[in-house]
C-alpha cells in the first residue's frame, strides 16, 4: 500500500514539475519583456493619446515583434553580411569572445538554418565496448579513404559532452526525432521508449565536414 502510494505520488510529481517549471519560465520571460518595452510604448501612447497612460501587454507584443524583425533581417543577404561583420568584430575582443563563441555554437546547433545541426540520433559504443549511449550525428569526415561519423555524445548536460570520430558503420541510426532523444537524456532515461527502432542511414556526403585548411 505504501509502495503504491509512493509510486503514485512520484508519478504525479514527474507530471506536474515540468508543467510548473515551463509555466514559470514563460511568465518570467513575458514579465521581463513587458517591463523592458512597456515604458517605451507607454511614452509613445501618451503623446498620441494623453488620456491613456498604459496599455497592458504592449511590452510583450513589442518584444515579440522585435524578435521577428531581427529574425527576418538575419535571414536575408544584407542582414547576414552585417551580422557576419559584427560576429568577426566580437571575436576579436579578448575574454568576451570565448563566452560569445561558446554560446553562439550552442544556439547554432539547434538553429533550423544550420546544416551542421544534429542530423540523426544514433547509438554508439561508449564509454567502452559493450556499453551503448545515445549520440547525435553532426556530419562525416574522411580519413585515409574511410568515412568517419562525427557524433556528439552528451555526458553531463545536453550542451556538454564528447565528440567522437568513429567508423560510419559503427553508428547505429535510430528511427527517432532529435526532440525525443533530448527528452530521453533530460529525463535521465525515464522517457525512453520500450524499443529502439533502427533505420537506414542518411546520405551526408554533401554535408560532411570540410577538410581542415
């Protein structure tokens, strides 16, 4: 009886904690966005309509619009050139470039426009033969006429891990989206399915890592 009650409590806890954390993060984001942009919008509104001092939610709406504008700007040719020049400038700043480049690489890994994002979810022998771990295939390289798979294996958090260069045939492709693999890792394996299904490997020849200059 006590064991069933404990398991029921833990099941409810694992359901409610992600919901509470997700809602708390969304509320925090919207509050910060509203506090940041509301004074600017309220100033414009008071000039146009002196009788209105504040319109709730305008700061959040303004923040979302600015993000969309920056996104559209970053996806055109002119925007890419300007952002590229800014990126090169920042990478010349000592100390700060280390933090900036690390954060940028992490965000780029999940960017939909980045061809170096995770291509496939794979199973590899790690950290030793006989033990398997979930990894993310990021590309391929060639060495002595052989194709090596470039696999990122998270070891602590989803953003930290080891990069393995292993024979391509040793990386078993799983029939699983990247999002599901991330859930498995974040949940400590609790979200793992009852069975792993494999599939044919994706042709990454055109997206392989270029030779080191």
